[in-house]
């Protein structure tokens, strides 16, 4: 019997990963290749359009959506290390292009084969990491991942396979961290109050590490924890799964 062909997937890196934490992109690449994928990183990828959409510029967001659809159509699957960016492509591209029949069908086809990385590794590939880490972790459920995409058990199943890792309960794990993309810019005092409560819950968990699947949320919480003088270190979940939690945490000097 001939071996099954390797899935050819596009890694959609995201703006924040590219600009602020490229290590997340390399961890995603390592995990996907370990899971047996042929990974391509389209060189001309840009923002998914989420900031424009959140700011009310639907025409601009639709233009970005059309460009992104055309770029990513050739690939068997598109994998994204971000719940919010995945949600934009899966949930909002079809909404943005609903009145354009030619593009609507293309948007729906891309949405159907676009996956947040933790769900792709767990639900689609059934992959389990070979990583080991002697640490306790608390997991924050990001709003877009949980509410738009139903990501809840997948990261916890993957983390349970990491040798030596202990998952700690986090009070209010499903509660927003206060980031919300442009929300934290428009309503800074409310955002700060929300993340203050989140940071206190993280400290109370006693976990060594805080993990999640959205870099925006992680940067927001890491900043507040640092200002509080908390010892908790913050990583994207894929960094731990790929065995790359031995470097600087988010917000730490390299």
C-alpha cells in the first residue's frame, strides 16, 4: 500500500506574529512538519483585514478579503496560529462578500478549509506532541477562538500529551482578557480593569506559565503581569507543543 500523501498546507502567519513574535510562526511550522504536513508560507500574504473590519471599514476589509482568498485558494488547507484571524476568514469573509456571488462561493470554499492551528493538529490530524516540559500551566480561552470557532478541549488535549506538564485550573478562563483588538484602544480604562482581574486570577492559579492561542491576548496579559511583578511567564500554546518554551517568554528580553 502506498503511503498517504502529505497534506500541503499554507501557514498564514498573521501580522502580530510577524511583527512581534516570529517565534510563534517557527513553532507552528515545526509542529505542522512534525505532524507530516508539507508547509508553504505564501510570501505575499498581508493582514487578514480584521482591524479594518473591527473599525467599520467594510469596503477596505472586503478588498483585503478578495486578495487573501485569491492568494490562498491553491492550498489544501490554510492553518493560522490565531483564533481571531481564523475567525475573520472562516466567519466574516462570507459575510463581507455575501452580495457578490462570484466571490461568495470562493469565500465559503476557503472558509471551509481554514483552521486555527490547535484545532487542525488535534481535530484534523490527531497529532500529539513529543515535547516535554516540567512546569505548571494555566490556559486562557480567547474570545474569538472559543466563541466563534468552538476551541475549548483541543488545546487541553494537546497539552495533556506534553510530558511533565501540569494543567492548573484558572478562574474565569473563558472571561475576556480586555484586549479585543481595537477595543483596548477605544476603551483603555475598561480594558485595563478587565486585564487587572485576569492577571489576578492567573497569579492565584499558581501556574508557572500562562498559555493561549491568540498573541494579542497574550501580549495584553503578559504586559499586565509584568507590571504587577508577577513571576508567571507567558507563551503561545504552540511554542510549548513544539518544544520551544526554552527561550524568552513574551515580553522578556531575548
